[in-house]
């Protein structure tokens, strides 16, 4: 091949640069929107001393610790090893799909929904591709996405919005579990029922067995994860846990800090500013206050469809004291449109890398998401009546 001249190389470099910029924008679209939204509100509410009060440092610290420890566990391939063992125990496509979906479902309870998807979506592709069943990938990815959004709702640290609301409203642990138990149980039944429609075609994973991770590192990281959880449950001041996790990982795995999703942390910070300013704008206070006073569950769920569940949680928390309704709303509200949760955007991005029929994926996604959302919205009203 003839070597390109300098004049020919320039357009190629420009194209590569534009492509890189487009990729960066695409991968950080939620953060960009959050920063723009925060910037617009700063026009109406000039920066002053009250801005410092917008930030929930307990939530940010816990989220950082959890993401860092999960990154360290990923670096020793703990999750891939564990999931690989689970998948290899099943011999047909239905069981493989169920295993992948419920590894994600229960994984999201301890490692947050977006991190569960980052960890287990590649495993889904690997398992289906290795046994020649890629035609099931669209369905499997959609169900893993639904599982991540709904599995994480049972624990305060399972979804970022839970972490925020649990801290913001100082919700007692018993109340939290009582509120979310019924929607969680119904979600489990719905997910399992839909997965049972997959045919029992034979499947065999042909790739090599994953090597087991370091035993002592795994144990230490689980201790650090326990410290992160204790921050959520207010066992000790959050800065103690933050200091312990940072110091430990500085010695054990500094690379884990490079893999922390800082975009998510910055997104939270931007929406803290956005929601704090919105709550100080009179017309917004009156409108949102009125809507939240009428039906916080419905309005909260609808809000998620437009601005996503995490920013909805941060914003709407300023306009209601009914944390039970808001908690259910921003958890089930992650279903629906592809922008209803960051987890859904992560799944769509991963499918574009591995799948070959995005329209099919979107069709399955919308059908399952809105069907589940309708059932769980009704379940939410029942749960509120039952709990209260």
C-alpha cells in the first residue's frame, strides 16, 4: 500500500479526532446534559454560600468506595470467575439465559446496577457467542438490563438513587426493606416468568475455564466492601470508611482508582447543583411541589422517563417528604425509555458493540420495559397502601 502524503494524512487525522470527540460525547452524554442543566440554573441562581449545602458527601463517599472496591475485584477477575462457574453448570440455552440474568439481578444488589452490567454484559456475549447462540443476545441483554435496574432496588447501595435517598431522608433500614420488598418480589417473578419462554435448546460453553482469583486479595476486598456498606448504614462517620478504602487500595491496587466511574460521580455533583438551584426557583417550587403533593409515585415515574432516575431522585427529593413513594418511583421508573436510567444506556452501548440488529433490540427493550413498568406501577400503589 502506498504511503500517504502529509496532505492526505491531515484529513485522516481530523477524521480520527472528530470520531474520538464524538465517541467521548456519546459515552458521557448524561454527564454533559447534567453539566449543561446545572449551568443553566446557575443563571437564575448565582453562585453563593448555599451551594456547598447542595452536596451530599456521605453519598459521594460511599459511591466512590463501592466503585473502587468493585474495580479492584474486577481486576482480579473475581466476578468473571464466579459467573463462569455458574454458567458452566447449565446445559441448555434457557438455563444459561436465566443464569446470566439472575447473576446480574443479584449482583446489582451488592455492586450497583451500572457496575453489574459493566461486569456481566460481556459475560452474556461471551457465553452466547461461545455456544453459537448469539440470536438470543438481544433478549438476554434486555433482560440483564431489567434485572440490573430491578435487582438493585432492594438494597440502599444497589442503585445510586437508593444511596442518595437513603442518606438524604435518613431512612431507617427496616423501613427501606419493607417499602421495597413487595416490588422486588414481583419483579423477581416477572423476570423469571419471561425467561421461562426461552426454548431449551442445547448449549455448551467451549472456552477454557477461568483461573481462580487470589484468595487473600478477594478476602481483603470483601472487607473493604463491607466498610463501604457500613458507611451507608451509618455505623461510623463516612470519612473513616473513605480513608480506610483509599489507603488500602493505594497499597493493594492503585489501578483500581483509574477504573472508577468518575463520570458518574461528576454527574451526581452536577445534579446536586441542578436540583439545589431548581428548589430555590419559586415557579419551579410551586409547580413541582403541587405535582408531588398530588401523586408522587406517578409523577416521579414519569419524570424518570424524561430526565432519568438518578437526577429525578435528586431533584424531586426537594419537593416531597413522602420518601416511600419517591423511592418506589425512581426504582421502577428506571424501566421504560432507553434514557430512563444510566444502566439502560450502558446496555444499549454494549449491544451496539456486539449485536447486529439494533432495531430488534429496541423493539424487545420497549415491549418488555413498558410491560414491566405497568405491572410494577400498580404494584407500587399496592405496596404503599400495604406498608403505610
